[in-house]
DNA sequence: GGACGGTGAAACTTCAGGTTGCCTC
DNA sequence: GAAGTTTCACCGTCC
């Protein structure tokens, strides 16, 4: 057992004490907490303490702080909060941050500029970012069954970040116990405990559905016997040794895939067991595409059925169809205070729905309301709401928006591919448009402008509102206006893109001469 | 007396994250 | 179940 370095108690908060002690030794520390808001709050409080007590931070973090603040064209509250922490050499890190911000913070930590990161378990996974010390503050987390201890495996992941090979000769992983009894529990349950066994997830229906279909679609297997043989060699079979159970699930899956018309079997006049085992399957054209898209067949079926009944549909209908799929979970929570409002929206949009709405007495009603709220969230995004508006209205952080957007994008793409196969041209076209809108967060009217290099949602909107709506308008636009909207370099670039060579101009000079009046930005 | 700010209790919310799946520029 | 956030009542201060 290595010697233990005593830590001075300066505050009434043990986490603070450990962080302050580490900073005093000019070392770095990662504090693991259980939620995003905890990470933010802890970082903020430490930063405030450092500022108030004028604790010297060896590096100047002003530049990094500015960079974090201006990661978006308009900073959100989260950006402001992070920028303030970073100014004092402290940062928070979780999936709600923008990728740009996460990378900047990780880089600054490796460089030694940032001294302390308060984070959710994100940093324990994948990223190579060790520190002299780690503090694992929260060992319990909310699960389906209430508060529960995290796994030993996860504890090791976090504790293992302590110690930088080649730089330090030691590393310290600290866990905080509130009582003596808890100290013992932590020692037994985490420090000396063995890690949990790993279990195969193959027999989970969505996974099995997908694999059975892809095996058939790629013609890797043809007969039922071959399918069963294949699965009998998997880790699942090795672990559970219960092929009968697996066979029953496979049979159920085959039935389902046939019912969805993703596969066809040569069911003939089979009488013997051998005939039964040799029953062969081939994937239909739709089934093959579903497998290629790596969609869960159940989702594919739901999308197809939804699109089939799409005689009249709106953006809302299509978005809601996507939001009802498993792939988009977890959906946004409906708060007590907004319950009625969301129900009202549901009534307003009932005619547009492509899925069957449950009644208020059904058990899945709440989940359905969540899908409505998530649909409204995406609708707000494609109506060009800012990241800050989405954070305020839906409590969705920028990083979460991008993760959700990406999954929706993939689902829309998959749906469009299925629509193509089903020859539903109108739906396909609508989905393709929707995909661009979701990707960019814009109304359709900006499509033309988005094709130009250097023009995204913000600049396209500025141009459009200044009546510059297409190539012709860009050609006609005078350089002063264009420069005032986009800045000199981009104005020149845009003119070039429509085939006009112009010189850079300075708007300020002209403004002073009083030659023009521009819209105020 | 009214506006305003600070404080603390009570009520209300929310609770990690990632992976792959596709195509195109 | 616990921590964080919001809301609201209450109180003191200032103009």
C-alpha cells in the first residue's frame, strides 16, 4: 500500500479540498459526478471559490475562454457558464457540450492549461486523458429501479484515469465516503471487488431481428438449419447453453420477418423433421434494403406502414413518424407544467398523424406525448430557432441537439430509401427536403443560398432577410451591402461563386462618409 | 409606501453516454 | 432517492 498524502481541510466541501490541494501541488485532477447539471454546478462553484480567494492559476485561460464562449454564433447560457469556469482554470465536460468545446477543453487539459475538469463518465470512456488525481464523487446513479451503485467495471474505468504513465510516478484515485460504514462498503463493493461478468445481448429481440434478416439477405445462410447452426456457435449459445430457447426466438423472428414481407420461404408439403430443418428463406427486395440500411425490421415495418397511409401529410406527420421509433429514444420528457399544452398540440395535429394515437387511458400514452414533444422540438429547430432558444424551451443542450439530429437524419435517410423502393415519389421527395432542413435547421426558402460555400443557416437567413434570395440576387447585390452582412472576405468569395470578380471593400469607411444606410445587425 | 434585492423554504424536475446503421460533398 | 432548479413568500433597505 503506497503512502497516503494528507489533504488539508480548507472548506466544508471535501471535493473542493481535494481539488484545491491538487492545484496547490501544480497537478491536475478529474472529478467524476453523476449528472450533467452536477458537473456544471461543481465546476462553477470551484471556479467561484478560486476567483474569490484569488488562488493563482499558472496559465492564462482568457483566450480559451473566449474560444469556448464563441463556439456558436450566439452563445448559450451553457457557453457563458463554461467560459466563466475556464477563465479560472476549471472546466466541466459532458455530452451536452459542442464537439468543438469538448475538443478544446481536452486539448487544454493535456497541455496543462486547465487544472480541473468536473465531468460525467464521458471522460472515462475512450478518450486518453489521464490526470494525477481522479475523484469519483458519485457512486450511485439513477436507474429504472431508483438510485443504484454503478458497476465495478465503470468504477475501474474512472479510477484508472489516475496517474500519467511516463510523467508521474504515482496516481491517486479518490472516492469520498460520508460515513465510516460507507467507507467500508466502498472498499468492499468497489476497491477489492471483482468486475462483473459480461453477458451476450444477442437474444435481445431488436438485435436478433436485425441479425436474422441480414444473414438471410446476404445469403450467408439459406435454410433454417443453417441459421440455427450459425447461432449455436455464438457467445450467446456458449453462455446460456439453451439452444431450445434461442430456436424458439429465431422461429418467432422468422415468422415476423415473413409477415412483414422482408423474407419469403419455400414452405411446401413438408412432413418430416428434415424437411422442416431444410425450409429455406430468401430476402425480398425490400428486405434486402432494410438489411443494408441496418434498420431494425420492426422500425422498417413501422416506417413503411406509416408512409403507406401518408395520403396527406405534413412535416409534422413525418417527424412524428420518426419520433415514434425506438431509435430516437430517449425522447424528451413532458413536464407536469406543460402536460396540457402538449395534449393540446396533439389534438391540433391529430389529423396529420401517420401512427395510431393511443387514448389517455393506454399505458403508452405518456410515451406517445413524449414523441409529440420531441416532434415539436425538431419542428422548432427547422423553423430556425437558435440553440439558446432550444435550451430554454426544451432544455436540450447544443451537444445533445447534434446527437439527436444525427440519429434523426439517419432515420429520414432510411425512410426515404424505403419510399423510393415503394415508389412513393411524393413521400420520398418530402423526406429528402426534410433531411436538409433537419441537417441545417432551416426553412425550405433558404435551400438555394445554402449551396454556396461558407453559407450556413445563420448567414443564409441574414442574406434572405436582406432580400438576397438566389444567384440572381447575389449577382445584383452591391458589395457594400454584401460586405456588411458577411464581412469582406466572404462577400468577395460569394461574388466569385456567381462568376463575378470584385475587390474587397471596407464598409466602415463608406459608412463614415455617409454613403449608405444599412440594415442594423 | 412602493420598488427592489436578498434569503430560505417548499415545490418541482430530472437524473451517463455511446454505437452502428447510409450517402454525398 | 437525491441533487439541482425554480418559485414564492418574507424581510430589510433605499429612495
